């Protein structure tokens, strides 16, 4: 008897096109049940890949678009995306954006996740962007609280902030999804705020997003399975 793959692991399909995405998913097989498709793939057939994975292969799909626009545009865009029966969608965590996205996904199963502070940024980047002074972790926590109050189903946050966000009253029953995940010994790449998979889950993350350490591996299925084997037991 086969058991469904542990959906706490989301594999980022950061590959050039649909063909490469389907090939990678095929190589991983039933070891992974949840995939992320980002903005870089969108112009190379990302929606087609999302629909193939969801409708034909029964996978869960996270569309990572980090939408940001005026309220009416966000609401219309999210309403359209919600018709595709996908699972997660990211928007920027500004309260007015989150409120519009929540209106757009009303009545669907789509979960709106708010981006707090990108995991590729550090304090110097925030200074360059004219973001208020202060500790980056505290700013992330405060943005998460406001996004959740505005109607987000969860937040995207660095694993270093997962425990801090999980402790918020606003986070009760909400999702925390963490990118910036690197298995022990893996290269950090362009991420500045990282953690191991087990640490992120232990600190309160519901899902971890892993890209390069899986798709750059000689055996992506084995790499994904090794990550899953290292996660704490559920419950």
C-alpha cells in the first residue's frame, strides 16, 4: 500500500519551461505531492504546467506570483486565478493588497499567502528601499501580523522568523510557508536568511519550499526523499 507524499515539502520548479518542469516532476514521481511555480516560469507556460500538475497528476500547486497592484486589479487577477482550482497564491503583504486578494478568492479553496520581507533581503536592502529603521525580524513579524489581520490565509517568511510569527495571536490557525530552506551542507545561493528543513518545521512552519537542492541533484527523487526523511514526525 502506498501512502500519499508528505505535503510539508513544496518543491520549487525553478526550471526554464514546461517541458523541463514536467520532466522534473516525472523524475521525482510520487515522492512529492506539492509544487511551486514562480513568476520566472509564467511566461514559459507556467499556467499550463500548473493545470497539468493539478488536474492530470493530482498534485497540489503553489503559484508564487507575489502580486502587487491597485485593489481592483488584484481582486480581478485573484478571481481569475481562483478559477484554476490551485492551492496557494502569493501577494505582497501590504494590507490593502491582501484585502483585495481575499475578496478575489472568496468562495474558492485558494489560500492567499502574504509576502512579508523577501528572504533575499537584509537590512542594507531595506535601507536602500527606504523601509523604516529597525530590526528586520521585527519588521517581518509586524508585517505578518497586519497581513493576517487583513485576511491572509498565511504568510511567507524566512525560517528565522517562523517561531516569532507562530507566536502571534493573529497566526492561530494560519499557514506559515518558508523559503530559504537549505539541507545541511547545501550551498546557500542568493538566500541570506536560511535554515535547515527540520529546523523550520520545528520552529512553526507548515510547509517548506526547496528548489536548487532538489532540481540540481543527480537524483531529484532521492534528494526530495532525504529531506522528507529528516522532517520531525507530524503531531
